[in-house]
């Protein structure tokens, strides 16, 4: 912690200009809250807002090194920002989420009540319809990344389905993305904003991530020794007109499965090399049929060649 954050820590709980300094983690996340309060010495104080948005952003990544805190705080963080009116998870604008939280705290109502959601949207009004900055935070992207890391499958599936319905999913040269869209909300108050990070990376990441994915990478990064012992595939690229739907290695049975499909509806030749295989006899199967058998020394390679036809999903299996 640097000196400024330490000074902010020392100030936590005191009052300035009549407003109490918020407790760390109560209104704003950690150091940001304390630093906001410290700045109050040199400019007029303002009450800290209970938006929790910053902590949600942090939780998209923080789970890697502080998983217990992220899991323990999930229910508190998610309240208002992902609502479940009629059992259907839906993301809310951060300002609407903060207003829902205020109404719940004051009235004891459910954050998933349609009436509370409607009232919060009405109270916030039209001021949030457009971005306040050209560099608006990728809120939707951070949320789905956070949900994927915690394996909140119901909420994640609902938001990914929402993205497919509302964000104009577009295929280009074999890649799926969601085009940039600057309007934040539609006339009903539903989320419509798509930034480049969310549309190009975060949604795709959340589909591919597994529970504790970042945590596993943080705690057990691959070492050179581990990588040197593994078999791997060389020579497959999206630019070849091929999409790799699956690449799976099963260590127990010494089996590699590669599933390919063309993305441009053209027949595509394929040639790839399976490298660093262990000593022994290895069989190559294509579409369930035996193609070749290779007797390899330790660290040996196998070259696989074929032609993938349009609309086919072709399984290549290399097994010992």
C-alpha cells in the first residue's frame, strides 16, 4: 500500500464537511473509497454512493487471488444489478441498481420486484440513456466474466442469451463478435450498450471460462517443465478457413481429439502435426475410421492430412 492509501486508511470513519467518511468496502470498494474521501480535504465533500459497481468490476478479476472474499460478497454485490423479476435474470444499469438498493434498504421490498425495478428506472430517469463518456466502462462484459468465474450458470446463461438476442451477433471471417453500440438503454430501460471489450473479448471469454478459471491459472501457472512434457498441435490456423471446435487431450488414455469444421462453406485441405508424443504405437482415426498407425520414438511427431468438406464436423483422434 502506498503512502496516500495508508493516509486514507487512517482517515476511515472520520467526518469532513459534515459528511461521514465511508467505511472501506461499505460503499465504494477498498482503496478507491478511501482515496475519494481523502480528496475531500482539497475539494468539497460529497456523500459516497452505494453503487457497488466498482467492486463488481474488481470481482471479475479479484477472484484469482482473493476467492473467499469474492464468493462471500457475491449476494451483497449482485443485489439490484442483476434482478430476477419472474425468475428471469436481467442486468440493470449501475445507477438503476444503486436506486434499487436504496429502495430495498428504505422499504424492505424485494430487489426482484417488478414494481421496485420500474420505480428505480423511473427515479433515475433519462439521464442515463447515453454514455457520460466516450470511454464508458464495459459493465456488461465485467459482469459476465465475474459470473463465469463463479459458475453462476443460471445468471450467466440468461445474460449470454440476452446478448445473442439484443446485441446483433455478427460472424466475420469465421469469428463471432458483437458490434459496438453506444446507446446505453432502450426506451424500456433495458441494457443495449456494447463496447469493444465486451463485444470482442469479454462475452467470448465468459463462454469459454470454467469455474475458478482465473484462480487456477493464478495458483498453478504452467511451468517450462510441464509444457515440455505435453503433446501439442502445430499448423492449425483460423486463416486456413477452418474452425477448431475441440482440442482435447486425455492423459489417462493417451488420446488426442481434434474436431474441425470449415467456416466459409468451402472444402478446405488440412495438414497439422501432433508433436512430442511418447514412445510407442499411435493410431490415427478420422470420422471413426482407422487411417494409419505410427511407431514412434520418445518425442516423436505425427503429420495428419485430410480434406474437410463444407458443413462437416470432422473428428481426428490420435491415440496410443
